[in-house]
C-alpha cells in the first residue's frame, strides 16, 4: 500500500489588510478538505486579526472547520521547530 502524504497548512491572521485574502484561502481549503481527508489546516490569529477579519469579511474565524489557536499558544503543534511532522 503506498504511503499517504498529509497536506498541512498553517494560516496566520495578523490584523493587516489581508483579511479578504485569508477568507478566500480558508474557504477554498475548507471546500478541498471535504474531499481530501489528508488535508490539515490550523489557524492562528492575533486579537486584532480576529477583530479585523470579522469587520472586513463578516466571518468568524471560530466558525471555520479548522482548529483556531490563540496567538500565545506555545503548545500549538506548529509552535516548535522540533514538533514531529505528520
């Protein structure tokens, strides 16, 4: 049986002017994740990033199908360079 590679994304939302771009990316990955069970997406957002995302897109990062980490969550799997890759 061939090895299945996992596709892993980490999206950071900082509160800059790219909220619309991040929403488009999150929406596209959410649609892809319905078909591709090897896709893993984690989100991290600053306090301002969450507020600007909500204000500029009308969306809520907490309602995406992906795990949302706090900006200071040093236990997030992507927070350490020594974290094992899937």
